[in-house]
């Protein structure tokens, strides 16, 4: 993965003129949050959500999914309040043409979120769109057919060249890398996953092979594997030269507000 560790401080100015928490210069900061939490913590996160978010939470049929959504969305607000120096409830979002969320106003802070199983993944940087994806490793009976349907031909061929016992981790390496790119671009389902190629074989450095058939265009992008937790695979993508990347220790959702307040 890319270089880890902070660099010199650089403050971001929010749309209302206040100073945000310092980032390292060009730094990407990654947070990991375990979403299973107490009822009191969930109440705190629920109180931070806007009406649209609360309505969306109520549309989940299963209680565990509702709780995960409230904790992950509330966690995003808490983390953004850390960077912007404001109350979590005061943060306003806008959506791009294809649904990618962003901050309303002129803030240079960029962010992206993913969660799978019980783990939420958040990425933040300045003045550079980025995408992250996390997947919990699980058994897929139709793994090869999914790859043949969604991956490009070279990726599917590489996957099938591996021993059956090695295919699951390679599949999720490929999937998270591709999803991170799609989320960074912000075009959602309008980008077919077979239009670009990433590496997936064990021991091969994480990178783009081509973007829309153009190997030179791939050089403008950076792709990192993220070591997150046992049985989870993650990836980070952005269109820039490699940025220093800091992965913060994983925390439980009920710990996050206190930890953010102490940073």
C-alpha cells in the first residue's frame, strides 16, 4: 500500500470561513469504526441525523440494517465535524449527478464511505476526489460466474488461473479495487466494471492496468490496498500521485465521539 504517516500540517477553510482541523499536506486519513453499538450511542448518532437520513433509516426492514445505517451515517457526521470544526447536526450534504455525496459550500474536504458486515470505512483528504470500498470475506458459490459477468476478460482469466482455494481473496481484492475507482469517479453504475483493469494476483502490486483501454490514463491514478481487520479487504483510489496515507486504529462506534474530541 502507499506510504503511511503524517506530513506537515495544512489547514482547510470551510465555506463559512472557519478553520478545519489540520490535515497533513496532501494526506489521506482513514478511519475504521465497528458499527455494533449500545442503544445510548445509537441515540446519540440518531440525534445527529437530518430528516432525510432519519426517513431513510426507517425504510430498512431489518433492525440490524437500520442500526448499522444510523451508526455509519452518524459516524460520518461526527468525523466531518472533527475536520470542519462544527456541530455534527449542522453539516449539510449535496449529491452529485450520480448520487455521490459531498459537502454543501466551498469546503476543500473530500470524503468517501463504505461499510460491510460490521465494519465502516471512512476516507478524508483535501482537494482530491477519492473512493474507498471494504468487503467482508465470505463464501460465494458463483464467484467465477460473477467474475465472468462483471470483470474484464483479463481479470476473469487471471482469477481462473489461481487454485480454487486462492480465488476468494483474489476476487474480493479485484472487487474492492474496482469499486473504489467507481466511487472516486462518482459515476456509479454508469461505469461498467469491465471497462478498466486492476491487478488481482497474489504478490502483484496493487495498481490500474488500464482505464477504458488506455494504459497511460491509468498512470494518473493511485490505488492502495488497505489492511483493515481479519476477514476484511479494502481499497482506496484517487486520481493523483501517491498521497501519504494514515490509517487510524479501529474503534467501536460508542468510542468515536470521545476519540474524535481528543484528537
